[in-house]
């Protein structure tokens, strides 16, 4: 069975084949005019016109088939680098570290680190306990968690588990650090430890955290023997090189490569740039595997290393053994072992027992012993190691973008000048001695050919703007006017030469459905990264109408512009370890939040207050004594920006209209600026696409300029705040209590356990779990269909091993009784607690014993409740609106809809 494939090359090259175009043109002529026109020979004027136009099309085809880099370069007004338009391999193929090898590369890249190893932390063990009393109370809950396996009192242990997602990092300093004095060495180790922590947290994965960073322990190995040297060999240099190679075998450095080296080896570009961006060259995965902790050492390997050392003639005897404490000989040392094995989990690197190895390595030339000075050997060995370390400092180069050549792709000269002189359409026209009738016929022909000229010129004009068409930038047109050049007597061919270009532009504007065409271009660019926002566009179209199609342009364009960052950090977490990072009003959020914001059409993905708008809904009684709803929006100064333009029969209607007004207020074109009846003052309203007033701004201005200034300010304010859309992402692993906290048992998350001591699943509320919270009251987020789309999208984007809870919460103030002060809504409480907890977390990330906001925050997260839009109960005699129908599990029961005709309830 043959497999169906998409051919890579689908070009026919027909647009550059003159004979094909000519034959195709003749075929159409025959079909259209075979009863009137039978002479298709080359002398016929119509065939001449056909051939000239075919030649112009081949010229267009040849320009279209220029390399993309040339087309884009040609479309630039100024010479700019193509790197401004396209992400490079280093930008688009690399990612934040994800795997163990990625993190090892990141840490080995630090100066002073020879090797690094990542291990799962197994010290964070949690125990779940069940209450043995008859009845649980607020003080004594049925089930609790603890770091202690034996609580005594009235609880018994029912389960235990290790927290997942916690890691320890062990690093091996470079060999030259071993020779430093103890005080200097300690300072250097502390510096490396701090830098590893900073790099880890700047590249931390979602729902993972760092437990410990420390220098790895070491085991020392003695190598001794009798070595025969060549007569011409320098004994000091030979012994230094031999000891260096043995040390590299026991604890190897990870080799680095340049970009050109890997390309010359034939390594695919996508494999070269896989993983994080480094500072010192490229590291191959097979090099990491070779540099893992050794679990056995073979004497045969040492024999080979010694024999391959330049200047070594023969090995008379070679032995190895473990050194005792401080490098001294142990009480029982077996020098006859061929292999020394270590436990697989010994987590220690091997180092040469240097002083004893130098003393016990006997060198000979023939039968004459050769003495060497130990101090000289150590000094030379230090120098050899420093040279080796310097050789590892390579550059992490990028593949340069090949710059294009600039051609005049948009230039088009009229085809009229390519006709024979006797037609009179060329540059020199007809002889003045010919009769006026002959000149008039030539001008008629020129006018006829001008139609074809303009069509061709428009095509060439699009080539001139090729880079603009295939750019993520949003302008206001996708059809472009290009004037025909070098037409003789042009002013005699059109009615108004000065308005000709503008009239052509008006014709093209009528054809230019910019939103649809630009969306298609952006979809094409996104598809090159295997991204598709059509599902988002369809959900917006279905839920909110066609007018949002222009808004999707901004989201697609922004996604493309930010794609290197969005793609590389899609599973990264925020950095709570950064000293200079802001807690609030910051873009220091997880890469997942950034990506979700772009895919869900959320303009501002920063961590900020999501209750920024000061808006209110209130009731008023009008002349017929019926209480109706209105709304208004205030700015940060408390001044009223917009008020509702009419009364509404229900709060739901008022709320829906307010969010429509908010979305319209982003765009200055939706502001209707009008003079008062007297004409001496000005005011403005918000209008929709039908020019109907949606909201009013109750203020009069003494000048148009003052009103326009406020419109500018209002639109920027509303665009920046753009409703309360945003999200909070909580990683549960960060909420684990500090193990050194004496009150840790009172700060654990609540767990569910019944009276039979059976715990609800999952039993671990911390490992690989997170909660994403959205404001559920906004126009889009209160739409059940958009929520369904968003939740499906989130579950596709979240790493598969992470369990995610999604909440759409409200912010209604809670009033228990008329005499009590209203309590803040859930979102306001959440913002306040989250900000306070995070401030303490970032001030002292490694000491959370005094973070009193931990328990209130996790309790509030546990209590969050998703709010649903109110469905309306309709009178049986009236038809219901499907948008406000009761949907099981997706609606709350609202009020009986009033009949608008007579106000009856």
C-alpha cells in the first residue's frame, strides 16, 4: 500500500515559462472569440499584446522566485539586518532546561565547576495521621500531615510519602581549586554554591524546587608503580602529564565544542542547539554520560593511560588502592586488585591521592632511577590543569543569518514601451505629421493597455511590500498601490492625474478585508512554529461576535514577536530567589502563565491586582417606581470615567453591557467627540460599531484639544488595565512548611480523611500539583463556553505529570448581617494574602519559619469556589434567552426575568 505524502516541491514554474503562458493565452482567446478572430499569427496585434503581457508575467514570476531573504531585503526602505525579522537558531531552537542533562550543562557552564550531578531529594518525608478521638473538632482535625512520624497524643500514623519534585545538586569544583589554601577554597566554594542556586531558580521548572546544594564528597585513590621512560624524555614533564591524565580518567572534565566543530561532524542543527544557552561552548550529551560518577576503576584502563603518555617506554609494575583518611595508607591495603568497585549510590567522585602517588611512582631510564622533586611536580601539575581549564572556555556561537541582496522588486515600467514603434505607444509616440485621428487611436490603445499596466504594477507593488505582508507587525492594509512608470502622455489618458493614485487606492481598499487577510498571513507564520490560534478565534467568534476578529490580530502578532521566549520557557516557573525582582506589578511569572496569556488572549500577564477597576453596580428607582440597575467605572483617583447610558432590568444585563464598554474603551476610534448644542464646549461618549452610545463620560470641555487629551489618556488607561483579566498560578510545592519551623505541623495543608482513617486521593497535596485562579466575573471569563475552551487549552499546555486545579472565583463582598461591615470578596482576600506571603518568601527564600501568611493562604486556596454566571428563570409565557439559560453545573439560579413591556414580575 502506498503511503500518502505531501510533496515537498509543488512548483510548476509555469509563471516563468513564456511558451506555456503564450499557449494558455491563445487557448483562452480561442474559447472566447473563435467566431470573430481566427488569425493567431505573430503579425496580429492582439498576439503581439499577448506576448508582451506574457513577458511581463515571466518577469514577475522570476522576481517572485527570488530567495526569501532577497525579497525581504528588497522590501526594506533602509538596510536592516534580517535578524530583526527572524529569530536565530540560538533564539528559537534553545529552551530553558527541562531534563537532568540540561541542568547539568547549565551548572557545568559555571566557572569553577568541573562537574555537577542532580539527585532526587529523599529527606522530605511527610506522614499522615488519623485522629483517635470520637469526634473531630476545629482544633483536632480528623486527618493531619506532619514531618514527625510519631505524634503520640491522640493521633496514629496511617501513611507516609516523600515529596516529589525536590532535588539536591552536588557539584565538583575544578581541579585547580583543590590547590587553593583552605580559607580561599572555602570562599570559592561558597561563591559557586550561591551561583548554582541563582541559576537553578532562574531556570526552575514548574512544581519543582531545590532542597540542597553542596560540594560532592570524594574518595582518594593511590596509583603507584615502576615506570620506564625513554632516554630523551623529561621525567618531570612525563610524570606531570601521566598524573594529569590519570586524574582526568578518575574525575573527567566535560569537553566543550565550538559550533563549527559540531557542524563539521555533521551534527544536525536542531540537536546542536537543544537545551539551554550556555556561555562556554556546546556540550554533547554523550560527553555528560562519560563524565558521570564512576562506580568501578579498572587497572587495565590505568595501564593504557600510562602507556599512551608521551615519553613512557614501559611499565614494570602498576598498582592501585584506596587511600585512607587524609590520604594516608589504610591498615589493610591491597595493591593487587585489578578492579575497585564502589556502591552505585556512593555519590562520591574519585581523586588521585596526589602526594603518596608522587612519592610511590618510581621512574627509570634503563636501570637508572630518576629522582623528581615533589614540589616541582605539584607546581607543574597545577599549571597543566590551569591550561586545561582555559581550553574549555569557548564561545557559544549562533548561526548567522545570511543577508539578502536588495533588488528593485517593486519597479514596473509600462508594457506600452515594449510594443513596436508603429503602435505609437512607446516613449517617442507617433510622428507629429500623422493625422490627429491616428494620434487619437494611439491614445485609445494606450488607455486600453493602462488597465493591464495597473494590474501588473499592483502585483509588483506587493512584492515591494513583501516583508510587510509576512511581518508580525500590524499595519492597516494588505493591498498596496504601485503607480505605473514611464507612460507617455499619462495626463491625457485619465480624467484627473493628480487623483489617479488615490482613486486606485480607494478601489483596493474596498477589496482589502485587512483583518481576514492579515489573520491568514499570521496563521501562516504561526504554523511554521506548529502553533494554531484558530480554535481561540472560533471560540471568540462564537461567544462574542465577529467584531473581535481585529482583536485576534494583536494576540497573534504579539505571540509571534514573543515566541522565542514563550516557546523556550513554556514549562518554567517564576524566580522567587532573585534579589532584585519585584513581588507585585512584575513580569517575573512562570513561562506557562506567559504562554497561556498569549493563547487565551490575555493582554497583561504580569502578577498584579486583578481587582484594579473600581466599578460598581447600583439600583435606582425611576418614574414608574421600578428599581433598575446602572453601572459606573472610576479611575485610580476615584473620578468617574464612564457611566451606563441607560437603565437595565437586571444586574446581569448591566454587567454584560459594562464589559462591552470596557472592551470598546481600548480603541480611540470608539470615542465619539461632539460639540454641545451651543457649540462652545465639547463632550464624548463611547459608541459601538453601529454608532450607538454604550457609555457616557459626564464632563464638558472648553476646547477640543482638552477632550482629545482625555480620550488619549482614557484609551491608554483602559488598554493597560484591559478589564480584570489575568491569572494567578500557585505551585503547591512552594507551600510546604519549613522543616526547621517548630510550628510546622500547624501550617500544613488540610487533608481529607474519614472516620475509618481512609484518606481521599490524592494523599499528597504538595507534589506535582498546582492551582490556577482566574477572575470569574469578567465578560469573557464568565462565559461558560470560553471557560470550557480555556480549561481544555490549559490541560493540553500543562506538563502531563502535573495535576492542575482551575478556579474561576468571584469578588462579591460578603455581608452576614446589616449591622456588620462587608467582608472583602475572595479575589481581594487572595491578592492580599498572596502578596504578603510572597513578599516574605522572596525576602528570605531559604528560611520560612516566620512566614505567618502561609497557613491563611493555603486555607483560602482550599476554600476557593468557582462562581458561575447567573441563569435566568423566565415566565412561562415568555421565551427565554439561551445565553441566560440554566445549565446544570455551569449556572447559578438568578431572578425571574421581568417583562420589559409593563414591568410586571
